[in-house]
């Protein structure tokens, strides 16, 4: 018989006012299409709290990445250096423009793009570097920005998991030319589906507004800057309904509390599992100096695939759901077709085989965390 799930992997958190704000959007504002009052509130909130020049709400992080690819003017054959250990959208957004993802290995400690390999992977076709802040933990941005500056490359931060994490005091997504955030149900701050494009250089704002509105100058028209609105550039429909923004705004009002709670769970995991790490049984997450994380994820890295499989089963028998993560993009069918690997990606392969994500959600109690850490300790007693 299958064991009942006692501690799921994720449980989307509802802050409280989501439905109230949706009702307000529908009944009071009479605005359910995009760019209504709640979209403006969310954008203003992000600009203020992240310290960003301009934020445009999108219907997903995927959409924000696609917009960034258009804004960076990616042409067929252009190369974009990125990790292989990431979500498909990181690469797909550029493949859609004929760009070639060049997959490089990750650091064994933060599991982020290995900045020491970037410069070696640059060719005359390289257009952009794409750091992904895995688990909401920052990449080594100073080194990455320095390389980009010297080679005249775009930096597009995939900050899908990184909302309200910082690198040397700067919010993730605000350091490169563009940043992309996600409000997908699996992230820290949610609206079911949702995202945002962070624009950190004023000269891209006007074109970004056009691309997001189907390639029209509709935003300028509404501001009275042009007297008719028409098709002026390529683009798509990248904006969310104001109903989605209403939901999201309720989450934003509780963002600090959500992130504090997630970080307290993260800290409890760290404390509970440190003895096993000291014994060399497993590897724990690592955050660079002068960086703050948002408690997006807690993972462990086991010594082998076999060990991870057995531990996953062991936890499942106790009603605890732990899950692995990405299949490396360089070894995926579309990754092989559209991209290429730079050298062998040994750390990526190891992490893909051995990383296990533990349950982490707002409503998780300290007792829940203790029962997960105790179960893992029990597993290693006999392994
Ligand atoms: C979740 C995620 C995305 C995609 O976000 P959506 O909002 O679902 O499009 C992209 N990149 C990374 C690293 C992610 O974790």
C-alpha cells in the first residue's frame, strides 16, 4: 500500500487578500485586461523594492526572457553563454530567435555558472552571457559584468528563483542589462503564472514597451505621446491580465514575511543536516560572501545516483516528498539540436544525478523540518 503524503514538496501559499483584490479589479476598477491599476501597483512595488529603473509585468518569466532576447537583438547564429543546469526557458527564449545556447559547466559550490569558464567559451559570435541564479543564490556578478564589459556582451540575468535575493547589496535581476523574474506557483511570490522583465538601462525601455504590446506603440498612445497607435516593431502579447496582477499584489504586500519564513526553514535544515555534511555523507548549499538569499530552495547533494534513489524512496515511505531537478540541457534532444556544449560538463552531470530538493513551503512547521532532517539522519545510520 502507498504511504500517505505527510509533507509535500511544495504548497502554494495564499497570503489572504488575493480574491479580495481580484474582486476589486473586476467590480470596482472594471479593468481585467492588461496594464490596469494592479499592474501599475505591482510594477511600482518592484521598482521601489528592487531598486530597478523600469519593471514591466509579463505573463511569465519565459515571456520576460523572450523579450530580453529580442531587446538584445539576437540574430540567427549568435551565441549565448549559459549553464546547462537550468530550466528550458533560459535556452528556449534564445533558440526561438535562432540563437545558439553555448552550455558551460557550473561551480561545484553554488551550482551557478562557472565564471572562470565564460571567457574561454567566447567566440566572435558571442552576444550575451546568461547567469541563472540557481536556488535564489547569486552568481559571481562582479566577474561576469567585468567579462561582459571587456567583450561588449549583454548580461541577461535569469532571476526566476531570485526575487529579493542580493549580491553585494544589489537585488538580483538589477545588475545586468536585463533581469527576468518568475511568479509561477512554484516560486516564492506567486500569481499562478506570472513574471517580470527588469530593465536596467533607460535606452531599452521604449522598445520593451512596444515588444510587450504586440509590436505596437500603444503605451505611447495612451500617454498621449503619439496621436494614433500602429504596428511599429516585432513583438507579441507578453502582458498579464490585471486579474493576475491583483492576485500578485496581495503576495507582494506579504513578501518580507514570506521570505523571512522561508529563510528560517532554510536555517533549520542547515542546522539539522550539518553533522551529516561534516561526516562527508552529503553536500549542503553554499552562498557567496556578501550575498543574501531568499530561501527559495533547500537541496542536498548525495554521493551517488544510487544513494539519492534510495534516500528518495526512504523519505517517501515516511510520507516525505523530495524531488530531483533538471535534466542538463546539453544532453536534452532540443539542447543538442539548437545548442552546443563547451567542454565536458562534469559538475553538471554529478549534480543532475545527485541533487535532491527537500520540502520547503510557507506553512511548513518546525516539526515538519525536524521530521525531514531526522529521517535523513536515520537513513544515513544504516547506509
Ligand atoms: C521557473 C523558472 C523559469 C520559468 O519561469 P515561468 O514563469 O514559469 O516562465 C525560468 N528559469 C528558471 C531558472 C526557473 O526556475
